[in-house]
């Protein structure tokens, strides 16, 4: 990538160019292709431009990481398990996780609340207390933990991409899918 500057008297030549910085009557741009006069190649951009771009990149990264954390959290509100022989959906808020963990640690059979899930993954009916054996509760816990670990790993991988991004545009292209 090359950086160029051009004076305001030649500003009409900037129609298809992205201006990175304007300083008095001078426009700074970048181009993958070599440009000829009146464009003048420069080895570096003005310090104020670099600082501004670095600040914008840092802000974009912080915003994207917050967005990714929010998406991850949204994907951790529930999970599915077939511990009862059919797929059911279980809530996964912090209190739900603690309650399930307590039952698993106790190693007891217990009723536990869940939703029946159809073959399309859609919740059917209402949340009900369903009898679970200790082994079934352990399976539910394992399924919930597996989903949580998968989502957290995905979030970490996406945030690593954000950390390694070198432009605001690159950061903006990163999305939770």
C-alpha cells in the first residue's frame, strides 16, 4: 500500500479516491496502484493522521469486542440436551447453571425444568418439571457445558481476529454467524 499527497488545486482528481487525511490544502490518500503526478508519493502520513487512525482502530476494536461478547451471551441463554431420550431445551442463566451443578454434585435423582423441543429445534409447550435421574442430570450438565465451551471458544477466536485486524474496515467485517 502506497501513500500519496495532492494539493487542493488538483482535488478533482480525488473523485474515486478515499481521502485519509486533509491538512491545510493537502489531501492524503492511499493506493494499491502506483499513481503519477500530480500525486506525490510520501513515505509516511502526518503524525496527526496516524494518531487519529490508531484511535479510530482502537475504538472500533473495543466496540466489536463488546458486540461479540453480547452475541456470545445471547447464545448462552439456553441449550439443548437429549438426556431424556428426546430433545429438550434447558435455560442456562447463572442461577440455572448453579442449580444444575448442585444437583449433579449431589448425585441425586430430581425434577428439573425444561421445554420439549421439536425436530426443528423449536420449543413446544411450556416449561415443565420433568423427572431426571442422576445420570440424566449429569448428561444435561455435560451438554450445557459443551455448548458453553464451544460458544466461548468461538468468541475468543473472533476476538483474536479483531486484535489482529489492521484497519477499521477489517474489524467491521468480523461478525458472529
